[in-house]
């Protein structure tokens, strides 16, 4: 199979980190280039992913920027394995995984995001109360401090939808998700009203997949596709214990076919808003 154009997701992560640490140190590309005896364009291309990365070059930049040793080693390891496609993470006890942090970065760079969710509302449109409820249920070993950290991260993640040029966000949500009250009708009513408000924004599309359709079987779990300018499409998949960025054409092509199947079976945006509003009204009247 032919290799896809563009650098791998691992090297894209390193490029982003180089830019982040330079800005954190209050330096320009010209400052870094002058210190290392390079051209300014070389530093810029390293940060934008317009050129491949080399261990010696990245090590020189990280050393000049005084990046902590542990982070420096992680980034250099990513450069060494940069030609490998797809990136998986298994297990881990930290509330904020490395791949979640990178997902947020790529969402901020994306021009379109497609997200199907069969079990929970998408993180980009969750209220703090809804996020808190699912985290308490899904992570019973976490303390309140850890939960509040993750709620804050999720709310911060949503800021991508308020930036000057936000990505086009297309959501397909399994119908049972919006019917599940999480044993808190009042909280769920507020969440559904928040979802309605999101669906009214020009760059956000919300559609509901009828619960009796077989289309959801094609997905077999949640699906996030991110289209970024000048870089290959990424597919992010997550379960209770694993997360992965997939970037090979085989996976991306399959994900696009799944999305087409889901999209063909989903309710229209207008019908979806009507259903969400009806459910929200019923919950409000019952509380």
C-alpha cells in the first residue's frame, strides 16, 4: 500500500511541542535559528511539519529551550519512531493521557471534525454537570480532585469551538444517549438544552441516529475523524483502557465508509433538534 503524504502523527506531536516550548520561552524562530546557526526557515518548517524531523536537530532545539529531561527523552523517542504509522496508548493511571492532550491540540488545528458517539454525549458538547456525572461513574477510584481536574480539561477542550476560525463540527449521536437520564433528569434536561444551543451554531451539526437502526453496528464504538490543512486525516478511537490515533489509508478509508453509513441512517438536523427539544421538555416537566 502506498504511504500517505505528510509527516506521521508522532512527528506532528513533536513539531507542536517545539513551537509550544519556544513560545513559552518568549523566543522567536529567528532567535532559535541564530543560536543554533541555522536558517529561520528551517526552524519554522520543523514547527509546522513541512519537513521531516531528525533526532540531532530536535535534540539541539530542546536543549537550547531548556526542556526538562523527561519530556525531552519522550519527544526524542517519538522522533526515532516517527516513520511508524498509528499511535496507541494502553492503560495508565493518570487522568489526563498523553493522547488526550494531543487530541486537543489536533482539534484546535482541524478544519473539520466528525464525531459519532454510541454511549455518551460527545465531549465537545458536554456540560460540566454531565461530564462530572459520567466521570464519577466511569472512574470510581478517582477522588473529587482528579474528577474536577478532568472536568476543567473537558471544558477547556471546548474552547476550540469559540476560536476565531472554529472547525466545522459534525456530530452523530445514538438516540439512546439522549434518552438516558443518568439518574438525574434535571441535569439531563440542562444537558439537552445545551446540546440544542450548540446545534443552533452555524459551524455545528447535530444529528441523532435512531436507536433501532443497524447502522451503529458498522461503527462498533465511538469515532472521531479530524481533517487538518496540509496534513493527512487522523482517526481517534478510545475505549476504557486504550486510545489510538490511526492514520494509514486503510483505517481512514474504513472510517469514512462507516461515517457515510451512519450519516445516511441518521435523522435530519431539523428532526434531531425537534426530538432533543421534546425530550428536554419532558424532563423539565417531570422535575
